[in-house]
C-alpha cells in the first residue's frame, strides 16, 4: 500500500500482490457416473444316471387319446376306435385283444399319461373278466398267481394285467411286454356285446319316460320304433340291422364278429 499525491490530493490505493505466472484455474464438475450391476444367469446342471432308458412321448394327433384323461369303460364298436383311447405303446396289444373278442376296459402308461408318477406304479391293461371264455379265465387266473395281474372293482369285474412294474421303461419294452401278455390269451366268441332287440329298446324308452317331465315324447318315439323296426330303418349312424333276428348292432363289424350260435340271453334282454 502506498499513498499517492495526485493534484494535491492524497489517494489511498489498495494493491494486491499475486505470484507471477500463476494460471487461472477453471474447475468443471464432472457428472456422476451411473453404475449398473448385471447378474449373470445361473447355469442349470442336470445329472442323469448312467444307463437310464430314454422315455419317448409321441406327438398327439386327432386319433390319440388325451394323455392325462383316464380312458376307462369307453364304448367302441370298431377296431379303428381303439386308437382313440389307447396310447401308442399299448395299442398293438389292445388291438390283439379286439381281434380275439376280448374286451379291454382301460389302460395306462405312466411315462406318457402322468410323467410325474414315473417309478411309483407300473403300466397296465384292464380286461373284462366276466366276458372271458372259460379257457381265457383259466389263463387270467394263472397270470394272477404269477403276480402279474390282480382283480379290481373298477372298472367293474375287471382284471388288471401288469405290463411293467415300478421303475422306468422304454417305449419298446412296454410295447413288447404288452404284446407278449395279449398273445397268451386265445380267440373266443364275442361274449361282451349284446345287440338290441325291439323289446330291449322299448324298455330303455320306458325307463326314460318314467323320469321325464314330457312323457308324451317317449310315447311318440315308442310308436315310431315299433313301426320302423321291422323295416330296418331304426338305428343310429354306423349301426347294422339283422332282419333275420330283428336285432340292431352298433356296427357291421360287431355283427360280423357274432358267434355262430347266439347265447340264450342275447335275444331275451
């Protein structure tokens, strides 16, 4: 600081000393950097025991059973209907039973129809024991004694033939074993199907009439049937009328399977 005489007036000057060559600092604040953490997906490791059989699940088509739906006591009148209710590994065996006039009442393959139950139960085919011939009943009883079948209440009066026991099995193993069991039985007369007679059809309608709030509809239907029965006009799609015995069959195929000698109870239903 110093005093300066200027035009006889003293002025006080404030002088600030700075170090020479001092650069002026220009401070710019940098934006904060965002940090994102990406979690890597965990790699799944599946361990398959050695020698585990490969299970094959066939694709569904219009002729394939809904796998998760039980297929018991389904009414069929043609061989081609079998594949609508039986999965592929048991199909050939069930067709063999059809050709031998043995009625199947159910079947199941766990690896296809209930994969979560694999290992808990075996695969099987059920047949109607009551409609077997005497020879086939003996065969069925022998299989039961071997521990490869047992009697069951549902489907009623049926025998469950055990195709495979607990554990995992290939489709080929299931198919081969089921065919082997079916081939143990012999061909027999058609004993599980009864054709309809005029009397049996009227009895069905009379039963429906007793439970209906419009009984006059059933009266008209009974009169129509009496008129059309002898002419062969009565029956649903695919049915067949035999004029000789005045009976209706669910299909021509069943009619062709009829025994040479009619069981007494067929025409007295």
